[in-house]
């Protein structure tokens, strides 16, 4: 399992190659790549700044991956989240989950992303022509968590 917080961009192909090393039993890999949009709620976005709480963020992501492993048969997973200044079109996050079966890979990837959006200590500031503002948590993200609660 790989968890990384970094300012630098990531190479999805390289990360998927590393995810598969020495795991011939992998039957499927589900991948989510989040990118910076150029608009949000009708407002032009010129960029964003992503911040995190070092140490606590990694601990939170480890906990999320541990929960996913307890629910699904995951052979390996990678979570990379960028921080710093980003522009529209740039990659923000990679969540890749490998399993013997696609159902586990799909479900675990969605679970990890849903919890990352709501539970990991990241803060996002959008840069717009009218100035910068911090982005509040979205009710829809919290609602998505309900389907995972047992």
C-alpha cells in the first residue's frame, strides 16, 4: 500500500506499473484521477491551493485504506494527493486499487475516494477573478458516506 502527499505531479502509468509489481493474481485495477476544474458553481477558477496537516493526513489516509482492506479483498492500493498551487487541468489525486476481482476494486476505490473527500484533513482554496476563498465541505459528499455505513 502506498500513500503519498506531494507537490509534484504524478505519472499514472508509472504508478500503475508499481502497483502491479510481483502480484500476478491481480484481475483488475480501478483508477480514479481527480483534476482541477476551470469552473465551480458557475464561477471561473484560475487555480487552487491545497493544504494539509502533515502527519495527521497520512494517518487519516492509512485509516481509510485499513477500512477498505477490512471490507474488500484488496491486493494493493495507491493514494497520491497533491498539495500546493495547482491550475485547471492539473492532476490532484490518484486512487488506484488492485484486486483479484473487479467488484472489489470498484467498490474499494469509490469508498477510499468518498472518505478521502470528507475525512482526510485537506483544505482547498479556489482562486477566482473575484479573489480567493476557502471551499466548504459539500453536503453531497457527506451524503455519499451514508451508503458505506454498516
